[in-house]
């Protein structure tokens, strides 16, 4: 059954590939679903399919290997064990695969989104830090570990608690570390770069163990013999005294007067954790750019085109939701809006434009929620940024107060104050609730300001820019330390990168892989109907199906359709002398399409699910049932048979069949022509 599920990914990849190569339309495949529903697995299947599909083409092995090997690398550094998924991607990924004019992959480019860097310094009980920490500790050889001054057990380090892990997990970590090293070789990350990467990972572990003591003036101090700070400095290749100084002091430049103020213990701990997060986050982005350098085609090809694959975090509702969930759910609102624009709205507008009779389908347009979050001056992001940037004592509480002042009364915003008694009972005073298109989520405002400000003290930054570890140096050297201008807040950076992503996706023809998790991760054999219905709702499946079922899966302009299929009718072959529309009319008559199976629009022909594709009624019914089988996803998801028989008319499969049917007709035609030619040659020979 798993195979059946993967057929869906293969079919979509195949469809996208054909449209790209034969119709020269750039493609994107959007994979969505909640954590643990199978997005990453599906994206790997798409890549594998493309690799297999292009097997016959020459000189593409290295590129394909590189594309495939980006996965284990990114997973090691960007994935972690969570309560929902043992291998959860903690970042968003958009990958372009570039193809040359022959349809051979020639390179790629990856964009990464919002790594959950808070995980570097703390995780929920039972969860783990990013895999690479454990993999290095378990799989690094003696010589490497000695060089990195590591002691082989995650529990030794504050940032890598490992209570839930067992021997089999350790064995997996060892094996994965080997895979990571292999992948690095394929990507052409040499021995010295590898060493620098592992020095960074080890330095973060040592940094987490740096302890502060209170000196007699009440300020934080690191004892000079503290091995952890010494190890960190040695691995990061910075001066140890300067590192201790930077973690316990802050230099303030007040109108030209440079003053150094000592930090208390809490501030010093904040500075330490902020440095650990910054090093890891920046080094992760460096890794992505390093992958991109390796994936960039050697020669610039102006005729190349791309298929993009988006594997991004799904909607998240946890018992406690914080800044990260707010960002992730905002991202999902934007993608839902794009889906509405690209699929639902455009589909209906196209029928209108083409003058096709059409009963409009109702759907909820979430633009109102996107505006609530991102509208200039009055949206939640603006209010949060204002609080972060204003002088004075801004706190999480004052941010919540402002939110309530400005947004109470909005139909998608609920404050504790204005909530009904039932909601008040489950909502804290430090929380606000958003009615997302996928459901209500209550956010706790604690740490919103800190995470959005994302402050790294200047002293620490300039020290890192002076590092002799070339990766660390390149990660920090571009930060303009002299600039008085505040860097953009975390949410604004995220909003801007999302808007860029939306622009990229809008310029391509989209396909969707919707992943549905049929059960709870901890109870794999129990089918959770409530969980499923929720996903069906938030993935927008019903709206999409309603529009698609009522509509026409296949459409082409008259000119393109006639050019491609003119050989199927004696009246249109070799050339049709009248208007293209009339030629197409002749063609559909020759193909014996029934009246309700197609419509002639102003500029295009629209085809539904023609029975004529099948020789008998039985074959037609059989194929219809086939769709239902294909749509069933995972073996543990037999529930879908019940829920999704409605999906029989899934447009993608129908579209494929229409194409296949027409291609079959073309083949028959060519066969006949070949026979005639052969007979002609034979006849001539005999003469
Ligand atoms: N088709 C499938 N059949 C059976 N199991 C599957 C299938 N797809 C995924 N899984 C299992 O579910 C786990 C989670 O899948 P995956 O990591 O792809 O989820 P995800 O949606 O990317 O999650 P996240 O958003 O947390 O990264 C996999 O490790 C695998 O064990």
C-alpha cells in the first residue's frame, strides 16, 4: 500500500516533468500536511522519480547524485526528533531542479526558511536537539572526537539531553553519521571544510556547558580555568579571554562614548544561548549556500527551465503555541491564499472569461486572516515590530495589551478579556487566540519580543567575525557592526522571504501533494477520525474537489490543441485551413466525444472525464474505481477508502488519462503511416 501512495507522488512528478519538457511550462510541486504526515518522504519520492525518469540521458549522474544527497545532509542538520515525528524537518525548504533543453537535470537551487533555532538551546522533554549533535557524538571516530574535545555521550552536554534514547537509536546515529560523511563527499565538501563544520557543532556543545559565577559586585564571571569556554574558543578559533569578556560584558556606543557594562548572570546566560543559536543558524544557512554552490550548473544555459518542490512545515496546533507556531501558521495562511488564487479563484475566473456555463462554488477566502497578520501599520506583525523597536520598557505583556487595543472586535481575533466564559477558562491572561482558516490556535505571548528581536550583542558578533574558522568568519563578517540601523526583526525577515517565495510559486504551474496523517504517531494502529477530518478541512481538499469535480480537468488553447492532434482526423490533417476553433470542433467529432464531456470556450477547449476514453462502460467504471485506490495513501490509512471515494474524479489522474488517450491515438496514427510507407517501399521494390 505504501507503494500505492508513492505512485501518487510519482504520477504528479511525471505530470510535472512532461508539462515542463513537452509543453515548456515551468512547474512547482507544493507538498503540504501536518508534521509527520509524510511530506519529506513524498519530496524524496519526487526527486527519486525524476532521477529514474532521466536515466537514459547522458552526463547527468553527478548532478542527480548531488541532488539526492542534499537530503541526508539537510536532514542531519535541520531535522530533529519531536513528539510527532522521529525525523521532523525543523525548517522549510524550496528546491528548484534545473533542466536543460533536453529535459536532463543540470543543477538545482535550495531556499531555506526559518530554522527552529530555539531547539539548539532547549527542547521539550522527550524531544531531541538537531540530529547532527547526536550523530557526531555516536559516529565520530576517536581521532575526530579527541580533536573536538568531545566525550562521546550526549548527556554530558546541556544542549543535548537524551533521556529517551536507547542503543538502537545510537546505532542509527552511527549509521547516519556515516551517510552524512558520504553525502559531504558527493557534494564535494572537502576534508578541511568537514573539519570546520564539526568544529562548529562541537563548539556549540561546549558553549552550552559554559557556567557563570556571580562575582562580589553581583555580575557574571567565567572562571579563567573554565574548560568549556576554553574549548569553545579553541574550536571557534577566537581568543579565549575575549570570548569570556564578550559573554559577560556589553559595549554600548552612546553618541560616540563607548562604555563597557558588565552583565548579570541572567543576561550572560542569554548572551551565551543567543550566540549558540546564531552560530548554528548561520552555519545552517552557510551549508545551504554551500550545497547551492555545488548544485549550480557549470555552464549557464539560457534555455533551462525548472521544477520547484516546496516541502514546508504544516499547520501546527500544540498544547502551548509560541512565536514559532505563529510564524509557521502565518506561512500556511499565505500558502492557502496562494492556493485560492492559483486554483480556486483562477479556475472560476477562467470559466467566466471563456464564457463557459458554470455554477460558482462557495469557499472561504482567508485573505482576511492574512491581512489581520500582515497588514501595514495595523496587522499583528506591525504591532509586534513597533513594540520591539520603540524606546522604553516594551514587554510581552505590553505587546499583548496593544494587540487587544487594536484588534479586539476583529472576527478572527480573540483576547482573553473579550472571550466568552468557556474560552476564558482554557485561555491564559498572557494568551491571544487566532481563528485561522484551519481552526483556532491560542498563542502564548511569552518570549515573542525576545525571539522577534533576535538580539546578538555586538561584542559577540565582532569577535565571531574575527574567527579563524573560515565558515564562522564568513557567516558573521557581513553584519555591518558600525550601522546604527536596527537589523530587520525575525518576523519581518520571514514575511519578506515568504512574499518572495509566493512570487516564485505564482510564476509556475502548481501541482499539489496533500499528505494526511491517519493516526497519532504514538498509536500507529488507531485511526483517528477527528485528526483526519481536521486535516481534510485545513488542506482545503473539499473546496478543491468541489471546484474540480464541477469543472473540466483538461484544457488547451484551440491553436495548441489543433497543432498537437491535427493528425487524428482526415479533415484537419495535414493542415486545417479555417479558424482553429472549427478545426478543434472537427477533431472532437472525430474522437466521438459526447456533448457533456467537453465545452468550447472563447479561446480554449475544455474536456471533462470522457467515457469515450474507454472502450466499454465496464472499463470506464473500473478506471473510476482505480482513482479511489490511487488516492488511498498509506497502508495504515485504509479509512480513506470510506472518506475519499469522492475523490474518484481527481483531476490530475483524469488529465493524465486524457493525455494518454490522445497520445495513444497519435501512436496509432503513426503506426498506420509507417505501415503505409513500408507497404509503399515494398511495392516499389517489387516493381
Ligand atoms: N507513505 C508512507 N507510508 C508509511 N509510512 C510513512 C509514509 N510516509 C511517511 N511515513 C512515515 O512517517 C514518518 C514521517 O514522515 P515525514 O518525515 O516525511 O513527515 P513530514 O510531513 O515531513 O513531517 P515534518 O513536518 O515533521 O518534517 C516517516 O519517518 C515514515 O516513517
